[in-house]
């Protein structure tokens, strides 16, 4: 007798609560989990899960799919890695609210901050909205392979309210702040999961202009908090100031949390620039949580890897004057030009030049670079650094980089572990993972198309920190799944998912953890306007289920699109 839509039989259930795994079946009907363990009745489809683990769908609360949801149905690469819900609008950037005259500004800001090519956005965004509510209404008509939730971003909001004064970073007036409060409240009541801002000085348009939110006064940040307070819901997400001491920045975040009465989360990485600050933040959270609501740090479970290549956004020679005339040639022609002795001599001799200081920092010749390899190595040993290899070969680092970039017909990828890898050690990440006040995120899916491919962190977590961890290191499987599902769900108030329990959403993964693997990121030109992006596949995901429908089998899309806009409720 058919009683269920889908039944997963005989798997090891990791339910997301952190409790002990157990053997059993999971039945789904009407997009919900309706039975767990041993029960009578059959499903319209049944999947044999013996020897596999069954987990809740993973949740990534820090993505930038705000544009991709407008032109694509598949939110890859996240959906290739067991993620079934993503939250966009982070870092204070996005595409709503937006008046027609301000579209170009937001496009250039997203291009600079999140490395989404301008041609992709100008071709792919339909701009059928102006207000944030209209943006949500547009998305509500679309179908996806996973669920998408949005937050209202500060920079577009500021420009929407203040016009040119906002983009020029002039101080907000009392009337400006009152209007931002009203719009944040309205956005959260319409279904936004919260409000986001950035105080990071390197968040700039491609031409070097600082993002409108970066140096907003505290009164303005408090106005955003007041919007959350009036709505009685939502979260505050913030990118801290780059060089503000942790005690000062944490005190500001505490004031914002107390003003809103709502949870706040901020991005936290172990950065070479300030090697001890990440631990200072952990200590502050441990000692001084606000009474009104918790402060959590969003962390990343591996080194944040910036990729370099001739077909990517940057490489060590991309900002040299002699490279610019050939920068937009097809890859094969660029490789041919770079192989000419006279071009090689010019590029090796010249200095990089760009109006954006972040871009100059990215191509700084002193950055530690490694050959990524396939499968990718995200924690390379010190002696694998390309500068050291160049010294062993008796050539300059620039000369060796030049040769490496031309390998594989110009498709070679170089890698810089830009943060979370102090002294070539993963120990800081272990400490970040172990802290009770941190939550996994920062995958940045939908952004950094030509620089970073970090949306695969869920797969990496299960491989590196669980299956392949040395005794005494890593984290238990049940705890890892909780960190990938229930914890991020709770962080943003997604109370209907993140665990395998009766009545919860039927979002699940069936995983062969022994076969789990990551391939090297690869460049593909499939974005609107012919834009390119890095994509990274995985193996080991036997099936992914969203709203009770199987969306992926063995990493291949079934064509099912049960994902929808999810509004905060």
C-alpha cells in the first residue's frame, strides 16, 4: 500500500541535532518528513540507503546568489554540495531596493566587491523591480533547485534613500535614517531575513570607489537596528572594519544588538594582517554576550583560497600595462602572445598599476602562491610555495609564475590561501570550529566568479574534518552535520529545516562518505553575455532531496525544480 511519496531505506541517520547516529528509514509526503525509524507502508519511490549516511539538507547563510536567482534555476555550485537552502544579500550589497537611475552603480559595486562581471549583470538582470518587496515578488514567481532567502543590503538601501549623497558617502540626516528604519522594517515584514552591512574598507567598486555603507555613522547603523526592532524579527549581518581593534568593533556590534534586540553575526577569518585578532573576537564572544540576543561569528572551515589564472579575474601579470591590450583576447591568442619573448620580457619588467588598492594587493608579488593541483590541495606545505620552488630552480619567482600560468594551454590554476592558514597551519580553523559562538558560512556562492570557488565547504568539512581527520583532530560526524544544517538554520531563524524530524521540511542528503571527493575548480563560460565562472563538482552525493523531490542523483541534476523563495516567517 502506497502511503508516502518517497522513502529512504536503511541508512545511517545523522539527524542534525548532534545526537548519536542510528539506523532507520525516512518517509516523506507533501514536502514534509512524516515518519522516521521503522514503519509500515511503501513509497511511490524508494531509495536503498544501506551503507550510506542520511543527513538534513545543508544550509549556507552567506551567499551572493542575488543576481543568479534572476537568470538561472540551478544555484550551482552550492546545490552540487548538499546545500538545499541559501541566504543572499550579504555584505551590504545586492540589487534591491533600486531606482532605475541607480542600477549602474549597484552593478559596478557588485562587480568590485563580489567579482561578478558587469556584462553578466547587465545581460542577465531583468530589473522588473524597484522596491525590495517587488524584488521578492519577482523571485516568488521563479523556480530553483534549492530554496533561496534574501536579506536587505545596506549599500543599495542607502543609495535608494539618499541618491547621489548616499553613493558619495555623505552623512545621513535624521530624515534619511528614519526612512532607512522604515524600509528595513517593511523588508523584514515582507519576508527578508534581516539587514546586512559592510564596514570593510576594501569593499569597493571596480574603479576603486568605496562602498556606500563602509564609513556610515553609528547613528545610521542604529537606524537599521531600529528597523529590526520594530519588525520584531530578522538578523543583523555585518562585515567588520578591517583595521578596527576587536574590542572596539565588538562594542559597536553589542550596541547594535542591544538596540535591535535581534541576533547579529559577523564574518571572522584568521588574517595574516592581524594574526591574533580572530582569537580576540572568540574571547570577547565567550566573555561578553549581549543580554538582548546572541552575537555569532560566521567562519569558514578551510583556508579561503584565491585562485589565479589566465582565464580568471587576476593573475600576477593581469595589471601590467603591456597585458591590458591583450586582456580580452581569446585564451589561446593570449597564450600565443605571452609566449613571444618580447612580451615575456615586458611583463616581467613592468610594475602593476590599478586605481583599486585591493586589486594591487591581490597581485602583490609577495603573496604566497601554490600550484592547486587535481584533486585540489587546500593546505599545502610551506616548501611547496612557488617562490621557494623558484629558488630551488635558480630562477625568479616571477619567471616561474609566468611559466606555470602557460601550462595546460593557459588553463593552469594557482592558489593563495589568503586567510585561515597562518603559518601553513589549519590549527586556527580547528579552534574556530570548536567555539560555541561560531557558525559555518562564508561560502560566497554566486560571487567571486573568477577568483574564489568556496561554496564546496560542506563537502570539504565532511572529508577533511570528519572522514580524513587524524586522531585527536577534527570533529565527530554528528557534530559536523549539526554545524552544516541545524546551527546555520537557527542562526537566521529557519525553524522548519536543518534537522531530520517529523514535520520538518523534506530536505535531505544521501551520502556515500567513503566516496566523497572534490575535483579541481574549472572555468566555464556559461553566464549571461558569455561571462565565465569557476565551478567545482563533487562525488559521493548519492541523492539530494528538496521539498520531497529528488533534485540530484550522483551529482547530476534530475531537472526537478522544487526550490522556491523562502520568506522569513
